[in-house]
């Protein structure tokens, strides 16, 4: 598998590429199959999960499929009242703000995500042997930010207020969310995923010192509790250039890099200890010019090559965040073809 080889210091047969949010609104077949179905309803339908997960692999020939799901799925499965609202994102019915709120957070029963594990079995039955299936979960901090704020936020004021003013309550909350994250990931790993990615999407809102004190211990426990499976553990966040070393220290085998810094610089920041993943700006796919696409892909590939030449175990081509919804699916296919040709 090219992705596993690149993640573990091997020699992939071709440069591996997959895209965050490769399964989604950029695909007409996805829009068709999702018509009239809510996001969470879709995430708990094993046949639909399997079909949507496979769509970009069939269309684009990516080297990996990533499980179609959402980071709040394990929260919903545990019994937390939330929904994913179109145009907004996750919305929590009763935000978590007090000790009583934290105490009410239930544990996740692995059986509650049986639809997810069932889908994994169907995906693996169809996925070609040379392609990898990536499982994923939201990191405890990002889950906490949604629960505390009640939904997406620009300032994370309630989250940071609890973190700084009520550290004991904060760590109790993070401990409960860490338990849920571990249970969700282990269920996917037991079902047979080949790699996993921990999305700490909003960790970039934190200072390095805040991350290391309030977040890193919990993400470290997540990574440690899945280490025995021996699969590559990818760690990714947005705007985390200043946190890359700390995010690697928690136990990552691959560090995901957004588009803000060159890949070779990111590799240097983590001491070339792990493989790098990234980091094409998603808006490049909207430029509408093949020459621009080729130029920018060449630039990323060159930076990845420099990172590997300097000692990084490998480079997995990806975007610096997810595919934007109005991206032309044909451009994604051309990007994959070009990456594989280099």
C-alpha cells in the first residue's frame, strides 16, 4: 500500500495521495445519494457510509479511502443531543458549561457505532488491496470546543474560559471525551482500518503553552491507547504551524500540515522524526487553470521531496484542509493523475 509505505519509511510504488473531504459535495454522485437524507442519518446507515466512502476512490483513483463520518458521530452515539445543521455545522442542544453538565456526559458503548464498523467490513471487501482505508476521530479538544460553545465559534471564548479558570473541570471533561475518542477509534481499528487520523481541527486557536498544558496530555492518551494496533497514526489541525512539534510529541507517526508553511519547513520543525502529509491549498482546485494546478502540485511535491531527502520517513500528498464543496470533481481527478505521474 503506497500510503502505508510512505507513512512508515518504506518505498511506495507511487506517490500516495488522498484528500480530506474527498467524499462529499464535490461529487455529483454524492449529492444524488444524499438527497433528502440528513448528515447524521447518513452516518449511521452502513450501506450509505460504505458507498459514499468508495465514491472518490472509484472516480479519482486516490490511494486511500477515508471513512465517511463526522467527528461528532461518537458523541451522538453516546447519547448527546446534537445535530449537524446545513450551512452551520454541529449544533449542541445543551452546551456543556458546568460540573453537572460534565458529569452527565455518558460513556460510548462500542455497539452504538455498529453501523460504522459494519460499513468498514463492506468497504474492505470492495477496496483494492493496494489502497488503504483510513479511520478517524475528532481529538478531545475539538470535541470539547463544540460541546462548550454549542456549535462552531470564531473566538472559543467559553472553551478557553473553562480551560483557564476551571482547569480541574476542564481536565475532567477532556478525560471523558478522551475515553469516547479511544472507544470510537478502537472500534474502527478492530474492524480493520489500515490507518487512522486524529483531527484536532481547532487546536490552532491555542498558544503552544496552552496546548501543551491543557490538550497534549489527553491527545497523548488517545495515541497511546491505539498504539498496539501498529497502524500509522496521522495527526492534523488547521493553523497549527507553531504546534507541529508538540502535536508530533503526542504520538503521531505522520503530521498533517495545512497550506500556511512549506512542507520541508514543517518537517524540519518536527525534527524529521515522522512522515509529513499535505499541503496543497484547497482553493488551487478552484483556479480553473491547468497550468496553475500543475505548478502548485509541482511545488508541493518538490517540498515533500526535500523533506524526505532531509530525513523525513515519507510524504503523503493531501490538501492543507478539506476539498471545498464547489470544487469541480474533474479537477480533483486531474490532480490525482498528475501527482501519480510525477
